[in-house]
C-alpha cells in the first residue's frame, strides 16, 4: 500500500487533468467566471504544483469545481433517464452514460501515445478513484439496509443537485416561494379587518380604518363594557345593599 502523501499526489495529478473537462463544460454552460478560474487552476497546478501533484491553486483561493458533459446535458434540459450500473464505472444514468462519451473525447489522457501508456494511465486513474471510495464503501456496508436502493437514491439526488448548482426546483419544476408572514404588531378587532389591509375599502364601501381609529374604537368599546347597565330607580333601590340602623333610646330614671 502506498503512503498517504503518494496517494494524495496521484489523486491531485488526475484531478488536475480533470480540470480541463471541467473548464470546457463551464464554457458550454455559460459559466465564464468559473471557466476562467478553472484555467487558472490548471496553469498554477501544472507549473508550480509539479504537474498537478500538489494542489497549490486551492491554497491560493481558486475553487475546485465539478462539471462534466452529463451535467451539461442536464443544464440544456435533457432528463436523467433510467438509473444504470455500468461495469467498472459504477452508478450512472442514460444521460450520464452519453455524457461519458464527451468526457472521454475531451480528456487529455485519450490522446496519450502509445496506447500502452494511455491504458496504464487510465488504469491508474481507476485504481486511484477506487481508493478514494473505500471509506464510503465501509459506511455503505454498515449503514444501508438496502445498498442498491441507497446508492441509487444518493446518486440521482447528487447528480440533480450538481446540475442545478445546489438549487434544484421541486419535483413539479415550480420554485417554492416563502409565504409572507402576517403583521403581528397590529391585530384588528373587527371581522373585516382580518381579511383586508389598512387603507383598503371594505365591501360596504367604507374606507378601512387606520390603526389609530381602531385603537380609539377599542377603547370606546372597553369603556362601554365597563359601565353598568342602565337601571330604574326602583331596581337600584332593590339591589342596593341593606343597611341596619341602631336606635338608642334614653329613658329617665332616678336612684333611691
């Protein structure tokens, strides 16, 4: 087994070659800023990074992007189609399978001569890619109840997310908009105010009262409710609490 720094260097080497495909697909999708950044990554890593063995561009702030022809076809509106599992290549779809042809034609490894060297480089890239997925395979074996369904759903969701750059629409293609929150600072006390905004016109033709008018009406209603109901003098006398009077009578008397 190779040491970690050697495996990392080989992975960076093939990642630098893959940036050529990424840059071209960013151009095809009209993402010119990302394409320029990809070209900058290739120039820096190929020269300063010793043919891509060291990822100097990422340390300089040049972001690594992930684009391929399968994503470009999706960007142009082509659906993913049925899910497929390709020999040696793993999970894919009908759209991504056609995209592999474009990736292969634009990959610099395709034009390496002689064929023996080209095949050796392709084999090394597959082995490097497989080593990067060893930890994911261990997690899949221990966490997934149905590995096939888990990989299928994860692959399709990830590809959909990549096509839309992290902002996919819902299943019906409609963007979900957040509903406006009601204004809780003023709570009208009238039924019509619950369905109409301030300054609008009610069904009866009256202008919608302002918050100040609503507050004044609420005060008037509260004061009216606090006042006792009007009663006659007789009712008031009957309901008045009864008072007990003590009458003292002084009688004269004499001592013998």
